[in-house]
C-alpha cells in the first residue's frame, strides 16, 4: 500500500497521504487524468516531481517535501483513522459512533448542507483537461453545456 508524507520546511506542517489522497492532489494540479485505478508507482513518481509546485495549507509557501512514512506504527494509526473526504482530517470517534457511515467531519458536513462547500473540478474523460460549464443560447436546463478547455478542445 502506497503511503507518503508531505511536509513544509517553513512551518512544520505535515500530513500522511494514501494512494487516493495523492491522486486527488495530482488531479487538482492537472498532472493526472481521471483514471479509476492509477498505478502506485506512477503516483509516487508524479508526487515526487509535483511536490515543489504544491502550496502549504498553513503558511501558503510553495514547495513541499515528500518522504516515506517514518514508522509502521504511524501507518497503522493512519489506516485506522477515517479521514474526511473534503478536508482530509480524521473524523472524531464520537461522530463515527453516532454515524458509522460518515464520510465528512462535522464542519464540512455543515458547509455542504449550507451550500458553501467548494465543488471538485470536473475533468475531460478523453484528454484530462479541465471542463467548463458554459451557457448557450437555448432556454432551460439544456442551455448549460460542458466544454473541454484542452488545446485543441475535445468534443464532449
């Protein structure tokens, strides 16, 4: 199982990432297409080369370091924790006792219910570029069309 640690030398921020977390971060940078099951070797290589472009969420400095997880005990603790699908922080045990199927922490769930949660960007299934939602001349819901931003743009 792939497990890497990102850390910031400026403020001491660090987080442990699994294969799914690495894929999400690489997709946000635009370095990975939407593949259902990317190879762990590819993910590790892309993370190592892309970490210098990642921004620290704490101090906002650019350039994070990548290392393997320090000890097996840490990896076991990380696997035991259930992480929020939005902020990637551990969900408190009290919430999991109340709602065992919870995928979000309380704060992110409240934001989702209020409609203030940012949406994940959509990617083109053909080329992996970002997809924009544009308004055409029609009326109703069908006037909203998805357009690829690639060069040249794909036809969706």
